[in-house]
C-alpha cells in the first residue's frame, strides 16, 4: 500500500484537497468553493467531503497524516485558529486539527498527525522545498490574491512569531489605502488596496465602471489602456512594493518570492510593484531579488504535505 498524506488549502474563495506521496507530489486533487460566510461547521464539512472523495478514489492508500494551510492566524501547536477576518465568518476559535481528526476517524493510520498552519506559511513551505525559494536559507514569500499574506523562512525554518502572527503583511499600515476598509475592520492596511478585492474596490473608489465585477475585469480594462484601470492596478501594485520594501528592511532575506493570482496580471502589475520597491528600499538592499513563484496553485498543497511529513518526524 502507498503511504500518503492529505494536503488541504483553505482559502477565502476556494478549498483544495490533494493526496500527496512522501516527495510531496500531488497524486490526485479536488477543489470546491469555500463556504466562508456559512461558518466553521460548513467549512470543515467541505474539507471532510472533499477528503472522503479523494480517499475513496485511492482505497489502497495508507493515510499517515493531514497537512492543512488555512486563512487566519494559527496556533500550530494546538491546530487552532487564533483570529481571522470576516472572509471566514466565525473562524476564530475553531479547533481545526481536532475537528478534522474526529471527522477522519477510521481513515487515519495509527500515529497519524494533523498539522495546521497559516495558508501562506504552507505556500512558503512549498516554494522553499520545491519552487522558487529552493536552496535559500532565508526567504520572504508574499502571496497576493483574494487577500495578501506572507510567509517567512529563516535558517531554513518557518518563523511563526511569539503570538503566531509573523508574516501578517496584510495588516501593515499603507499610505494611499486610507480610504479603504481592510477585512480586519480597520482602514488603510495593505490588504485593503493590495489584494485582488482591494484593487477592485480602489478602482470603484476612483470612479471606475460599477458594472465591472472583480479584479480580473479591472486588469483586462488596464490591458486595453483604460486610464482609471491602469491607475488602479498601478496604485495597488505600488502599495505591495512599498510593503515588501519595509519587510525586506527588517528581515534582509536572501530572496523574495511573489506569487498569487494578482501578480498574474503581468507587466502592468509587476513593473509598478518593482519600481515602488526599488524607490523605497535602501541602497544596501537594492540587490535583493524579487522573483515570481513557480508552483502556482500547487504551492500551498505541496507545502502542507511537506509540513505533515515533517510533523510525522517530529519536526515543527
């Protein structure tokens, strides 16, 4: 029988589950919408339903563990959610590891682990082990999508922080975002303007076409040369670049990996982001490379898998 782990990525809009081997290769995967507004029970039920579907497709596999990356601040030791934004309603306080372990009773092998971490930490683990951060002793991985997050690896290990908040770049106060409310409830944070949702809301605040429905549409308008859309993309990207400059000044990482759906906009986003970073960061840090991620949507799944295998070996 094959030894496998379940790798789970709980995002603000989508939940993905994969079965991974000991090399973190995703053997099979499935995804569905995250019922973020429906509360923790619905989110956990989605994870368990997707997991059961995969396990039923590979009945001969031995399930050695579960690795989960989730939006929110996570106490890795207990597998619990410390805090979360309104994107996942009621998520704070959820004992996720316990709930998943109970839901998979009878499926898990003896001694199996359930390892829970922040989704961007999982993303960073994937890129560090298999992607654009491979071989780096220190790296800052910034994911820009529905939200904004960062994972920090120092000395080859994830930096969690004394209160489990290390890497929460989303809530860095950001000039130019004062007119927008962050999902945490405060105004002027990076996520309020730098995320996909933030980019879209900034476009509307500039007087953009209210018939447009999301950041993808704004990006398409920018590509066609619409002035307001170009400005919205530029402002959003520059905010991310300035925040990365601040983080790099504190951490001095070997490299920065930038990934997620928003950077996929391409040159119209990447160039103003890079320009803002170079304009703000001190001369000694001008050589820090900003590189795109290489694993795409598989990064958090492969990182969650790697973390589950490490936990089985007693490595946090």
